[in-house]
C-alpha cells in the first residue's frame, strides 16, 4: 500500500508545536483592512491554538507529523 501524502496546503497554514498542539493564524487579516478598526486588526495578530474539534480533522491531513 502506498504511503499517505500530507496535504501541502494544510501544512502551509498550520504549525505543530513541540508538545503537539496545532497553531493557526486568525482569519480576516489578509485584505480589506481599511474598513476594520485598529482594535480588530491588533486582536488578530499572532497565532491561536486550533479548536479541539478541528484538531482531529487537521491531523488526518498531516499524517507524517
């Protein structure tokens, strides 16, 4: 049976920490930033941990990690 290939698009969007948690960037900070307040764009900086429900689904897309 062939090896499972990891989903390359998912690999570019998430980061797996050393302890195994999955981090992602908040949605909504790529474009149309002029209409959003500075408070909203500041709140969207950095990375956040993936929800527990989503973690199981994302781990299937990244079998080698």
